[in-house]
C-alpha cells in the first residue's frame, strides 16, 4: 500500500506543474517513487527530460520501470540521495516525508541536489482536521506514531501539520503554490476505510485552491523554489 497513491494526487500534481516552464526542465528526480504512480504524469509534461526514479525498495522501482522503460531507477535513501550536487532541475517527493526519521535531513539533501532556483513539489498527509485528533489519540494509545488512517501500510507516520512542513522547507525553499485535496477523509473520521473510498472519488480539489481551507484537507501539496540567497 505504501507504494501507491490515490489518483487525485496526479490531478493536483499536474495542476501545480502548470506553473513550471517545462522547456527549462532537463533532469527530474522522483524521490520515494514507489511503483511509479507519478511516472505517467511526469513523462507527459516533461517529454524531453531525463527522469530518475529513486526508492529504498528495488522491487518497487522495478515495477515502476515496467510501466516505462525510458527511466533511470536508483535504489537510494532519501537522507543520502545518490545524485551529484546541483544536478536536478525538478524534484518530486509525494507521500514520503511523513515516513522518514529526519525530515530536515531529507530536505537538506533535496536542496543539495537541486540546481539554483530549482523546483520541488512535495505532498504529505495533513492532520489539521478531526482525523488528526484521532491519529494523535491513537498514537498516544499505541505509544508510537504508527497509526495509519488508511490502513494501507505498517510503520512510522509522522503527525504532519502545515507548520511542521513549512518550518522544515523554509530554510532552503520559498513556497510558490499551496493546494489541498480530500476533505471527507479529514472531517468524517469514523468508518474511515469506507469514507476513504468516497474520498478518493470525491477529493473536492476546488476547495483546495482556497486560502485557509486548503490547509484543512487530508492531503496538502507545496510547489517550492530553491532559494538562491539566504535573504530570498
């Protein structure tokens, strides 16, 4: 389950990438690519770019490559990205940062491999809603942060809030666009598996374009540009 994502993530990713000059993108890295959910979108928009898919799981990378042979898979830890400094124009990291041990270390690595003024698109769960209260309570009950509202995968999942993300990215990046999607899952936290199916079909992306309301969805997306100077 951790190697997949709902289809509406691709709709939001496509919308955000409309703000990027595709003709200027030559190298794209999909960090934590799983089995290639983002691949079709990235190949469609950046037809001339070299695309590198990166994940801890070689099996997931192999499944992604089977969808399109014209990509370069690389098994890599997000906290030690196997790319040279300043080698990437665009980096995509969807539904990954909530699972890493040190979010700041991963974001430092993103900044390192990006070219000056390079672009990042990040998505993660967002718990500034009643589902977040449920996760907080269950994490306290379990004594760890392993409770997953979707029931899709075991393991660590940080309780992500807008402030959590913005503190971490602000050291290296400037936020250019914010989107939200998925409101049923965040605001009807009982019977969450059944609600999750409806949420995937009706993500109400139009609400995710509205200031403040976009920060209450169950998924939150940022389009970032790497700062070229500390004062940017």
